């Protein structure tokens, strides 16, 4: 997977398997490009953030009290939770991006959000 400037974002050495036909196992635009293709064929698809990992949402970055986290919290750890301003039960995976003596900053955006 490359961004629009040609920078490699992810390389998968092994073949990827998924169930074709709207089972949400792959991006819909990629599934559309693969539809009707024989096994082993390659396709290219240019996608905008909304078609992939979404735009970066600054509202998904939250600063929480250090006391709300385990003692061993560290940058890179991930926790499941709901955004503070969310009324639904959709949980996100938040990644710890900063830890201080008093606070922990977490980011609920996908690491590839807003990549083009």
C-alpha cells in the first residue's frame, strides 16, 4: 500500500485472503476493483481518506488523568473506549501518544487516517 506521493505505507509478504461479497473484510473500492478478477491478478486503486481510514479527527485526541491508566502505561499502548462526546456504543481503539507524570494523551484516529 502506497500513499499518493508513492511512499510505502505497508507491505504484505504473504497473500491476503478475504471473503468476497460485502462482508466488510476489505475496503469496498478494493473489493469492487477485484470483482470478477481471477486469483493471482493484481489491481491498483486510488482512494481518498473517506474511502479508506478516514480524515484525521482532532476531536479523537483526548488528554486523560494519569490515574485513569495502569501504572505501566507507555506510548504505543492501545486501549478500547468511546470518545467523551459520543452518545453511541461504538468503541474505538485509542493509542497512547504521550505520557507525563499527570496526564496521558490518547489518539482514536487510525494511524493512516488522512493519508492520500
